């Protein structure tokens, strides 16, 4: 380990091409929100944008399975405030 403190993976529209997305879950209890106002620091439409980017010729079953995987993965990343290095280690593992 390098000893440096990493920022959690930021899942916003600014990082859509590199790091996944969010579905806008606001969170005042698990630490994913940086404020106590209940306003999420994540783009509430991002996960849907990623899912809707599936090509028009995608197999319907594949579209359904990948949409579910995307929602679960994005929820997991937000809930655990995954860093970029942690995300990439998970991708390498898979």
C-alpha cells in the first residue's frame, strides 16, 4: 500500500466513461452523502443514462441482465464509497 489517502470513486456524469454511475440514491445514513441535508452528491439520473446507452440491437435478455448488474454495481460502489484503485482491483479480479 502506498500510504496515500484515496478519495472515494466519484460516480457522477463527469466520470461516466471511466467509472460507472449512480441511480441517485440519497443517503443521510451510510456516509455516501457529504452533507446532512439528505442531498446526494451523486447524479440521480446517471445509472439510467448508462443503462439507456445500451445499443438498440441488444438482445432483450442481455439488456435486462446488464441493467440489473449495473444498478447493483452502482449501488454497491456508492454504499461502500469505493476508490478508483478498489474498483480497478475488483475489475481485475472479475
